[in-house]
C-alpha cells in the first residue's frame, strides 16, 4: 500500500515594502522564503537552518515551525518533526496542516493510535479534508481495522472522486478482507486516474494472484516492473504466479532478480528454495532455506520447507529436527505435526 504523505508548505510570504513590519519580522520572512527554496530543492539541512533563523526572529512564526517539521520528516527525523508540529499547534490550535503532518510523522514511527488521534482532530476542524480521511484510513489499515479504513477511504473518495491514492488504499483494505473483486475494481479505478503507477499494478497483480488468476497476475507484475524495474516485490510476486503455473525456471529467475535488488528478502529466498525443490535441486533449495532462516530465525515456513526437502533427500533426522522447529514456532502447523508422527512410526 502506498505510504501516505501529506505535507503543506504555505505560499511564500512577501513583505513588499509594508511599513508596519519591523525589521525582525521582515528578516524572518526572508529566511522563511529561503527555507522554502532549500526545501523544494531537497536541501533539508539548509532549510532547517533557515526556518530556525526565521523562528528565532519571530517566535510566533507558526508556518516556520511547521515547515521545519517537514524538513526534519524528509530526513527521517520523525521525533524532531513531531516536536516542531507540536510547537506550531501550540501557537495555533486550529492549524489543520500541522495536525495532518504530525499524524503522518506518528504513522511513519508506527504510532498509529497517535496518528489517528491527530487526523481526527484535523477532521474536527475541517470535515471536508479528503487527505485527512485517507491518512486516518492508512493508520487504521496498519492496525488491522480494515472496516474502519474502508469507511475513511469512502469518505475521502466522497470528497474527491479523483483521489487515486484513496482508491488504491481502499483496494488494499478490500484485499485484506479477501474481497478480491472489490479490490480489483478499486485498483482499476486508480489506474484510470494514473496509468503510470507501478505500485497499483503490483497491488492488482497481488489481488489476481489471490484469486488464482495467475495469467493476469503475471501481466500486472510485468507492467509494474516495466514502470519500476527496481521493485523487488513485483519480481517476487511474478515468480510466485509462475511457480503456481509450474514454470519453475521462470520463477527462479524472478526470485533471483528480487534477491539481487534486496539481499535481505526472506520470502524470495524461501520461494526460490521451493522452486528449486520442485526441480529436485535439493542442495540449492536447502541453501536458500538456510539463508531465509539466517535472516529470520523464527520463520516457521522456511523450517517446514527445509524439512520437506531434507525428507526428499532421505535425511530423516534433519527433517525431524526442522519440522520440530517449525511446530515449535507455529503450533498450528498440522502438516509438520503429522510428518513428525509419521517419522516416529517409522522409527526415525
């Protein structure tokens, strides 16, 4: 799902010879405008310095604190961003932009409760803010509250029927509820609005895959890759659809590309191992499962897959050990339990 970002840089403030402004106010506006220029050029450290000078000359400069928060956010300094948005809100409790921006920063920290609280405060001040509904929907989605997320996306779309991100996000929520047809309908609409969005093609590919429509899944993953050749997830997804079709060489090729783009991609190692297993290349399969477990020692699926491969190699002791680990990590893995019982009956 798309990350939701909602930053507002107010229009440049020009004093243009206004005789009522004192020298400090005039200088603060100059630094503020300078900060906006730096920010728009991606020079965030210089932007922060300029906004700080603007605030030092005019301690009530709400926009300077808000925009300094945006610069901190762009550097990944979420706590500093939140502190600046809080300063802005302290100076103007009706400043909806700062509530939305702080909500985004909380969301990026993984604090979805605080994000929802800020978006809700913003909506209390401006109930016609589609972006705030979308932002709150994303936070609800991350909490697993998909019905609440869908309700927020509905509101966002009701306010802005051309809101491509909201359609995409609602499609993701429908997917989580296993309502694949509604998900695909939303992804279709998002693509009508923006046909060059690689992430939406990837998301629709996931929905087709979940429906068992591997041909359309492969088509969408391929379009996503064309638009963004560095998208490891789309290679992994296309590999999974090829695997389902029994095209194991194509699957391995895609998993390998995914790993080359992200060497810590646990699922891609696990999936490639499964494809190697299908080709009876057991040593390569075990090597991939081991790498997946090196990256994620608590991956029950990788232990289960490794056990299946070891069993195929007649390494029953190794299979028993791996299935035991899979079952310890996931007591609901009935297949692992059944195979352990079978090995015990066979005396292994």
